[in-house]
């Protein structure tokens, strides 16, 4: 199955050809295939589904180029009548669309949870592999495993939890997970299971109070040694900071969070009224009233009239997912687990807390209601060309080797400070795609990626400087700090950098005063990365950051995708030569799939 996050993908579900002669049918199939490859079809800004395309009579002597023009003309006509898939008129529409490739998965899960009808023609096409023969539980679990197979991985599940939460249906998903699903979900998310008993976490882990209460409730239901408890803990931890998906100790942190959930439950269980929940029954509005009223940012969309639940939806499935996430695993045998793990509580005794919202409402805490999924004009459409630059500067390896930078949301701070330095006003929609992290706390110890030396961004000789906060290693220009540490002896990572650099170190202060705060930041780490961006842009793009960023265009963003559309005349040879307008695709530390498009002015 192709990834739903694929930047450019077209699929024809079925072709009907009729002729009295079999060779003519074969000839027509070849012409249609060539025409589809030749035709200029809609870009991948959104997922477009076409019910049928009438091509008429195809003569054997017709060229594929002329047939491609016919396809383009019919697609253009249908585009004018395209209907949003969640609109009531979509059932009879010839063309429907979703805002991105993952939205149908979230909306399908929501309708399964609510028990609404899914008779529209486009659902099996939008969520490939799902069919109406699946019962409610199997459908929800199939959506979950399909999202984990995308390039976004575990972060693609976070919007699913958000959508279900906004409509009071998060329990509907969690209650259909089988004990055997937990280990499969952990492994499909890229997290180890079973966990090693010797691993340790350098820094403590903690969820916000609402997420901690949610986790505590399900730890009580599943048990502290159930893999489902650890998977939920890891997902909630990553949801609060998408950059955490790059951390190497997510599994061990889930263990700490689960134990904290047990402690939280011990303190609050006496205050929580028990609510009877039956995983064999759909999650009803009566159960939802016991959970805090979570409201979506732009209000809940009107939903179709629900149909009576069929008998298949009333039966808890006892089989694995139709398409397993990973090789089949044996269900956990509670009788063979230590007594400390046999603490699961029967469903009828589970207390569902009435708590505040448990997940961030959207990718950006500054997102304005009603703007998600719409085109917004900007004068700084080239700002996101910085993402390929940062990837070229090995920001992923830097974050993975500096867990403190992940927790401090370093990448988001860097983007925001760069935007401020370039004079982008706070009213620009660019800020709606960025998080609003807490105040920046400088890291005490770090080194630049050794990969920078390959780009010749560092001028020599390097110079060592002693400061009040420790030792710093600067390049000869005094604008890039290569490393900072507080110990009397340089750590191993600094020695590795020196061995790569093969430069002569002058053991004397570079300057007698602090480096100039030309970028409005006194932190050498942020200053260093901004200067590296500037030098890399000049070296490969033959222009400065301001010229690169200042480009009128349009932004369209959803929970999982960001599409940047620029006028065709904004395409430059320098940018193309440097590869800055190549689609970054899935950017884990940014939390979205990013794509660039060039279009002629309309």
C-alpha cells in the first residue's frame, strides 16, 4: 500500500473498456496508461477523489497525447464542482477532496466511533484497505495500524487522538485495543518492547496533569506491565513535544510515566466516581457526558444521522488486525506475569476522570480558529526554505545527540528567533505553523555537528575562550561557537570535533568583551546556528537569508501537512541548484509533511 503521505501519487482504482475485439481493449488500456502518465493532473496540495471519468470512444489510431488532453479537460471541469468530503453533498458528487492525505483516516475513525453511516462511495478509496465488511473495532484498529505505517509514524497518531478527543470519543479507540496489540503498537512506533531492565533516563519525565490523569485511568484498566499502557504513555509524551520522537529513550520514559500514573491514581482514585464501560458496546453519549467537554477549535462539524449499530459492531473481535502492523505476537499471559503486573481492573470498575483537555488542540498553540486547511497569503513564502537548510546542517543528529535541546524545543526557538530577526511581523500566518515554546533556557554543554566541517563554514584557526559559564571554542571570525562545556577537562564530544577539524587551537581569549549580539540573542548556540544558516545560504544559494525568505506566496496547513505555493516567476536557478525548493517531505522535528508548489498566477 503506498504511503498516504506520498508527496505526488495518482491511483486508478478500476478501468472499464469494452470492445468486440480483445486486441482493441488491450490497445485502449495502453493508451489510457500513457495518457495518465502524460496528463497534468492536480498537485498534491490535497487528496482528490474522482468517482468516474467518461473518456468516450477511444479509436485505435488515437495518440495518447490527445487522450491526455481529454483527461485534463474533464478533470478541469470536475474541479469546478469538487465538494469537500465532509459536506452533505459529497455523497452524490463526482469529485470530492480532503485537506490532506491523512484526514480521511481521522474522519473515518471518528465516524466508526460514533456509529455513523459510511455508505459514501469515496471512503474505501480514501482509506485503502478498509472495507464496509469490517466491524467497528476492527476498523478502528485498522486505521491505527495504517497511520503507524506512514512516514509520520507515531506522530500521525497524535491528530487521531486529538480528533477523537474533541468529539468525546477517545475511549472508543482505547477500549477496543487487545492485549496483543500493545507490543505490536510499541514496535510499529519504533520503540522497544519488552523494555530492558538496565536502561536509564538522564532526565526526569513528566506529563501535564490532564495527560497524567488520562494515563492513570488506563493504567488502572490495563495494568502497569501491559504494553498498551506504555504505548499510551509514550504517545502522550511525544504529543506534548513532537521533537521527542527523535529521542532514543522513549521506551524507558514510558516506564517512568506509567509508574507516575500509578502514583497519581493512588492519590486521586478516592475522588473519582466509577463509570461502567463495556468495550463490546459503542461509546455512547451517556458515557461521553462523564468525560470533560472537549471542544474543537473551530467547532464540531455537523455529522450525518447515525444508523442503528449492527450486530457485528456489538461483538468484541478476537482476531488480529486484518493487516498486522508487524509479525503476529502472542497475547500477554497475565497468569505468568509477576504479581506487581496483575493490577488490571475490570472495565466496570474503571473510573474515567473528568479532566481538562488532555492533548494540545493543534500543532500550533497560536493557531487561529478557522484558518486550518485554508489558503493564507504571506509575503514570506520562502521562509520554509530554511527547513532544507537546517536538514543540511544535520539538525536531526544534533537533536538526537543533545536530548536537552529536544526538551527545550530548540528547533522551534531557532525558527522563531530567525523570523523575528528577518523582520517578519507577528501577524503573518507563518507564526501560526510554529509552536509557542516556553522561554529559552541556554544549554550548558553542546557541540556543533561535525558535518559542518564538510561545508567549509568554519574559519580557522579555532580559538579557546574562558567565560563565566565555562569554556567555549570559537572560529576565527568570532561568530560561530563550535562547542561549550563546563568541566575543567573538555568532554569526549569536543575531542571528537577537534580530531575532525585538524585545526590549530590558539589558547588565548578571542576578544576581551562578549561577542556582539547582532541577532538579538545572547546565547551562543542560537547565534551560531543563525550564522551557519546565513553562511550556508550564501555558499549554496548565492543569496542572503532575507532575499531567500521574502517571496509572496500562500500557505495551506493542516494538523499534519504544510503546503507552500509560490508564483512560477519566483523559481530561481540558485534556489533550484541548491535544492532548497525540493520537497522536504516528513520533517520529524517540525511535526509536519512539508511540500513546495509553483503555480502560474491566476
